[in-house]
C-alpha cells in the first residue's frame, strides 16, 4: 500500500494514476469535501495534511509514504506559505510515517544550491534534515522546475541552459538546475517507489533526465 499526500495536485494526480496503472494499491489523503478529486482506483482517507494526528492511523500498514504537499506555483514572495504549508505538512508526514513505521519515505524536495528561491530552498532543506534525523529509509527527489500544463514558460530559457552547459564554469549549475517534464518527474517518482534504498538516496535533475533514474545513494548522515 502506498500512502500519498498531495495526491490531487499537479504531480500527485498523474502519479497516483500511474501507480494504480502499475498495480500498486494507493491510499490518498484528502481534505474533507475533496474526496471526489482523488483519481479513480485509489482509496481516499480524510484528514488535514498539516496535522499528523488526523491521518497517522491511516498510514499504518502502508509500505511507502509519498510527501507531495506544497504551495502551488512557488515564487520568491511566498516564504510565509512555504513555512506554513510545505514545512508543516512535511513535518506532519514524517511524524505519521514514524508512528506507522513505514518502510520507505519519498520526499519531493528541490534542487540546491541556487541563486534564487532562497526561502523555498531553506524550507525544503530543513525538511530534508528532519527526514534524515528521523531514521526513516528515504528517497529525496530534487527537481528544479517541472514543465507541464500551465507550466511551460521556462521552455523559453532552453537556449540559456544550452549556453550554460557549454561553459565549463557554469556547466554543473546548469545541469543541477535543469528543466524536467511532468512525465519525466512522474516516471522518476514511480521508479523511487519501486526502488527503495538501503538507507538514503537522492535523485537529482541529471538523474531524472538520464533515466532509469540512477540515484546517488548516500548514508543517512550525508547531504
């Protein structure tokens, strides 16, 4: 059983559909009144993603918890929302996963370091640190920007990425902060579900683009 928070969102909904297609039983956390938004084939449970007590019992018996809750369309001026929603929901999910003793935690983080989106990165790194300290076996995915419906504008930056990759001093940053498509991201997340690490693994942008998502497996104390 796979437990998903944020399973009705931009990445969550197609991921749940893909997991169901692959034959995984999926349980989706939804707020009261939003039960109808969950993809067909998934079980729904009602709770508050910011309050572990509201859904921790529903996590029991699940092998994997996927944490996808986050502020829609992140922007530099949304720091308060990142702290109130992204961080609090991740903290709640980690607490619920620990209480339920899940085997694997999948966390959607962000590529870093980067010259912009400082508050967003700070919150996501804070959540990664909490997850490392929890002792849970975990996979962390670090995309930068996920292209897809309603999210195509960065495509115009592709020539600048190509230029950055051609300049040795800029190459590593251009690759780390590269663009991925929603389809590539869903494939990477599904791969993560089916390939848990011994302890801790990171799937960064180059790995997402390279496929089949060759992660960087790290000890739980590493970054």
